[in-house]
């Protein structure tokens, strides 16, 4: 847990250097170069500039050798993780008061015969002895411990910790990945709330046992795969808190991963694929073209949803895809797909290629919603052909990669086929491609009946 004590020097002494003059200057707060009293009068630009700087407490202490007051290390104590003036200043004021108290009790950064921990413990012990000698009100009796322990420790609440982690993740994850992460964390928060958790409490009350209890409820209501994915996201959240020194360690990493059987869409047979194409061509032209981008360009459904008119370069026969693992990837557009495209020259290049009712237009909604729309539209087609949940839009990608592999394997070695196929499918490594081909059963042996005679 971050505290200003961790930023102070480790060795201290309780003896004052001089009884005749003050050995330290009054601690002050640096607030980004602006007058905090005039904060409400500052422009938004000035406030942003101030918050972009590090805020801290600074003070001087008299050097026993030179006899002069010398500036000591700034005390930041992690307050700059907060993005608001209110939070930063509130914490720094408390830290300043606590530092003044410690200094008044004899803290000396130039002495080394007692550790800071021992120094604090000694003060606490002395205070408790005084409390025992005379009866005082509980509020007064706790005031010293509140100043030294509570006020000087940056105690992040559950709400503050979750907000910080979500804000951090929003800057490093793409749209859908962040949305999935946020949804899982919000479900975890909802469960904590139902369990009676007070989000003003310190984040440290969430421990390994509590997270395991939640993961068990996820397992009981969903699947091992979803339980493992939930564990991954909660672990990622706590790793962010560890990286920002809000917690000491990410205990979620120690929670075991359950064995789960991966789910995937089945590959269509040749007859099924041809029948579906004929049906789509007749009944839903938009969905038909959507499916062809998956089939002929081997794109994932969400990647097709991201396409804009300007991403299609028909002159150089290239398509620019915003993929999950990198900002933009370039793929060729095969002629078989180009021949299916309508005239795009008069359309706005900033419009999305696919909308619910037409090719090219505005469609302001989340990517997940777009993908879900086409999934639901295709569900009607599946129902028409009596296809179950094992089939979906992804099945076209599996089907045509399998078809391409078999055709290429007729005239090339397996290594040559996979080397060419890797460029077409966009897999990052050969191992990834080989694993994918095994998963979809693209590579099957020839008939071995003659070996069994």
C-alpha cells in the first residue's frame, strides 16, 4: 500500500538537533504551479495543465553539518494517480498535517540510529501510555492513530480502485476488448454489492477467498470457459492495481485455471455452403455480401463490421482491416469478391460498408451490437435450413480456409501450402496457423483402406 512513509528515508531519530531554533521549515503543498485557492476561477486549460504536473509536499530540514536548511525529497505518495484536484488536494492536506506532526515529535532525516517504523511505533506506544494514565474521549484517543496511520496512508476504496483500473484499461484496450472487460468487472461489482460490500471500504477487503467464491458462482451459472475468462479479467484488474502500487500483489494470478473444452463453429459441407449462398443471394443481398467477405477474405465478423467505404481500394485491390491484434492490416481483395461488389465510387468514404438495410451508410452503434445484428439475421437462415448452434458466421471462415488448403495441397507440399496460406489468412505465426488448421480439422489423411486389407 502506498504511503508517504515509504517515500521518506528509512532511518530517523527522535532527538532534536537544537532546542533554540526550529530544525525544519513548514511543509507546503505544490499544486502544479497554480494558486489552489483560485482553482474555481481557472480556465479548463489551466486546470488541465496543472493536473498534468506532479503534485507533492515539500519541506526543508537543517543539515547538522552545514547548519543550513536543505530541501528534502518531495513526497508524492501516489496522489498523482488521481486525476481530479479534489482527490489530490484532499490527500495532500492530510499528509501535510501528518508530516508536521511527525516533525514536531522529533523526526530527523539526518539521524540513523532508529528506523522510521520503530520511530512511529515508539510514538504510538507513548501515546497509548498517556491514554491509560488519564481517561479521555474515544475520538480524542484515536486522533493520533488517525493522523499517523489512517491519514498518512493513501487508502484506496473499492470504488476508487475499480475506477482507476477501468480508466487505465480504456486507454490500452480496443473497443470490444474493453467493453467485454468492463462488462465482466461490472458483473463482479454487482455481485459484491449483492453480498453487502460497501464500496467505500478499502480495496484490501477483497481477497483471494472472495474472488474464488465469485468465480464459483460464474462457473455454476455459465461454463468453465466463461469462468476462466472472468478470472483473467479480474486478474488483469488487480494487476493494474499492483502496477500502480495500490495493492502489494495480484493474488488472483494464484487462482487455478479450470480445464475447459473450447467451443467452435462446425465447417459446412459443400452442399450446405452452396445452398446457403443461393438462399442469401435471393433473400438478403446485404447479408450475402457480408458472408462473402468472411468466406473470400477470411475476415472475422467483427472485422467486417468495422469496414468503411474508404477501406476498400479497388484500384490496387487491397482492403485495410482494423484487426484485434494491431491497428491496421492490409490484405488483397481476390477477384471473386471484387466481382460481387456494387459501385462504391459515389459513396462517402467515411460511411460504413455494411448497415442493416444497405451497402454504405451511417450506423452509429457499438461494434458488438453490429456483430450481434448480423448474427441474429443469420440465425433466421440457420433456422430455415435446420442448422443448430454449432453453425454460425464463423463457419464460413473455417469452411473456405479448409477448401483453400485442400486445393493448394493438390500441387504443393504441406509446408509450401501453409507458408502461402499464412499470408492469406493473416495468422501471426506458423504455429498459430497449424493449431487453427488442426482445430477445424482442415488437414485429414487420405483413404487408408488399402492398409487395412
